[in-house]
C-alpha cells in the first residue's frame, strides 16, 4: 500500500468515528430532553391532582353550572324569601318575643 492511501483511509476512519460520536451525542441529548419534558409535564399534572384541582372536573362542573344557573338562581331567590319569612315567624312566635336559639335556614343546594 502506498503511504497516501493509508493516510486517506485513516482520515476517513477518523471522520466516521467523529460522525458516530456526534450522532451518539445528539441522540443522547434528544432522549434526555424528551425525558425531562415528560417528567416536567407529569409533575405538573401530579401536583394538580394531588392538590385537588382536577381541570376535567372543574370544566364539567362549570359547564353544568352555566346551563342550570338561571334555574338555580330563580329557585334560590324563592327559597331564600320563603326561608326568611318562616324564620321571622319562628323568631317572633305567638308571644312576639325573640327566641334564644338560632333559626333554621334551608337551602336548595345539594
């Protein structure tokens, strides 16, 4: 073999080794980044669930509240006026004096 051919092979081998090293480094960096992003997203969801803030349940309850909101408001208004008139009747009984105990309040919430 000629000296020029062996140096060319050595140079090609060094370039292949450098490309493999760079490829390996990039793949490890991308894998580490993917794992870090997954762990970050998982931690956010875990903390929300552990603290009791489930976004799916909040959206569902908010949607139910807005669809039945006007009906619930009209029921609450009528129930609160009935409760206040019955509380006044209980508070000032037959003798017209105030009772010592607290009056009962009824709500329509479940």
